[in-house]
């Protein structure tokens, strides 16, 4: 049975806000009830240990003297099929906690909810899950932007395989970002080694303790869900946090207020010398943020592969050669012969080898060496590579002088890219300072292939780039595989 919890993240502080009490619909959480009114749930319900709130809302119910005992209270039992026969009763209005979960709900009751009007004051929002269901959603005041700044999760190590976290941004029906916590923190194959950390992510415990500080912008609302694909588990905790109206910068450049984080997901097997399309954006403005690659093969010669970037429609091979080998891209050398590391810009996070197979993972940020683009962007990695007659790699599409003997390689990769619509960024009077921009066009890509009981994720992408002059040659190689937007 799948494990499913929902966070609809509180986005505003209840400062100088007007409040009103309402009765939600049957089975509805207070976050959902307030959100429909364009308001945010306030968890503080003041009943004075009486049914006066019910009376003010026109509810004629039977008093129940039991003290508060569930997160869906105070509430009015509106369904005749209530499992314990409480139909018509007012429940849980005595000794109500100072703050109750806005996310609580039960199918047979209608909750009393306190809703606040949004405030445009700068604020911090957050929510936490601790052994209970959370189903909450809230809204921004007009003109505000929100930024998710912190994600943390922990659970027993046995739960790692199957945990899926999803971010639904600005009311989208399909989550535009979804990930396993370990891979979102740069680690493949659920490698448990810790603690370690950088300012952007890390692992603080033996059992999970994953944290991620990627800045995820949104214009209206953000919903965070977590699900286990294979069963129900206890001992699970999660925290998310963010702020309103704070800037996002990459490489010293402040991004436009309408910037959006896009996630590209690879989950496929590639043959020797095949190109892995980590990012493929046909048009638009943005900046590539980071990539994590997890790979498994029969030997290490897949590490001979080079990284190539293509900017602004200049798609002739070899493009911009970002590395002369896989380990070079991750700021190491000689097949990572110094062992695993977790550095601010790059990391080698997993390695396991026996006589027949090898598994490996690594991450690379482009915060210090940003890859901006204006008219589309591609990032590709090759499974192994070819030496030319002079012994140089990365410059040959075909040839027989293969470096080593790379084998078929299973690849799971997350690439993260900020994109924005140029015309909106330039016309907005509140836009932050940005590099020179151009009109953007969204591109559609395939959904992720991560198995789930929920709808697959899709992302609209648009981006910007710096231009680098390169020697033009043949068209870029085409892979039969496609990067999917999560």
C-alpha cells in the first residue's frame, strides 16, 4: 500500500491580517477551505470551551463534552454514516490546542476554520511533518513572490528506496519537480555514508537526514507531497521552509522575479558512445544550475566520456567542451583516484565495484561558473569516447579508436535549470536586475518515467545563455533517448 502525505505550504505570516471563521465542506482541510477563498489558514482556533463558534456559523448541533482529540477538530459531524455514530454532534471544542494542524481532515466532518487575508509583509513560511497527515495550502498576496529555501527529511534507511517527493508550483496539476531525497542531494544508489554537507545540500545522520537548500521560486503557491511507492512506514519526519520576496542569484547575477526552477530527469540505459541528453531546451532564456549523475556499468570506461554544452541555437558538434573526461567535469582526475569527496562545487558521492559491475555517482554545481543562455541550451554527456589520430578526445563523432571498452550504462540523472520569460521580466516594474534578455518560448518535453500512483511530472522551460565563439562542424549527435522534465 502506498504511503502518501501532502504538504500545502503556508506562505504568509499572520501579521496585521484580518481573520474570519468559516465552516469547511465535508472532508475538507482548513488549508483547502481557506485557499478557495484566497486566504491562508490560521491554526489558532479560540473556542472558549463553548459551542459559540458553531452557533455564530448557524450550526444547530448536539454538544459533545469530550475534550479535543483529533486534528480535524473543532468540527461538525455532517455524514450520517460516521463510523462511531457522531452524526449531528459538535466535536473537539473543549481544550483546543493553541495551534492545531490546518491540514487535518476526516471524511465525515466539516471543520471550523480560521482564515486570514494574505499579507504583503516580508515573511518566512514553513511546515513540518511528524507522525501525522498534513494537507495544507495557502496563497501569496498580489505582486509577491515566494521562494522555497529549505527541505529536510529523515526516516529509517530501509525506506530510502521508494520515497518520492513532489513540488506542485502555482496550482499545476502535475508536479513540475519530483525526486528521491538522496539523488536530490547529489547521491546515487542510496549511499548512506554521512555526515557531510555543503551550503546547498548534504546528509546529517546515519539514517537519512537529507537536506536541500535549492531556491525554488513560485508566484502563487507551492504544494509539497511525499509518497512511498512500496509500503507504509513509521518514523518519518519532514520540514520545509521558505521566504517571501527574496532574490535568487546565480554567478553574481540576480535572476528575474518570474524565474522558475526546472528539473530534467534521465532514467534509461545507454550504449557505448551514445550521448545522454541531460538538458535539452530548444529556445528561451535561463541558466543551468547543477546536475547529479548516477551510473552503473560493467566497468569504469564510461568515465572516458566528455561533456558538451550547446548555447543559443549553435548546435554544431562539438559545441563547448566542458570536460575532457567525466571525472574532469567533476573537478577530479584519473578516475577519481583520491576517493570520494563532497566539495562546494562538485562531489564524488558513491562508488562500489566488484568483478562484474561498478556503480558511481557525482554532482556538479555551476554557481561559480554559470552557464547562461538566451536562445536555448543543451547539455550532453557521452558514454565513453573516441580518440582522434593525435590522441585527443571529445572531437570525434565516429571512429574506431575507442578509449577503453565502455559497456552499456544505466543512468539516472537530475539536471536543474532556472528559466524565465523574457518579455515578462522586462515589462515588470518590480523586476530585479538581470542580464540582457530576449523573448522566450516554452518547450514541451516528455514526462518523467519514475513509477508512481500520481500523474507524471511535466515542466515548461525557457532559458538564457552566455555566447561563446566555437568552430562550427557537423550537426550535434541525436540520441534515441530524451531528457524528461520532472
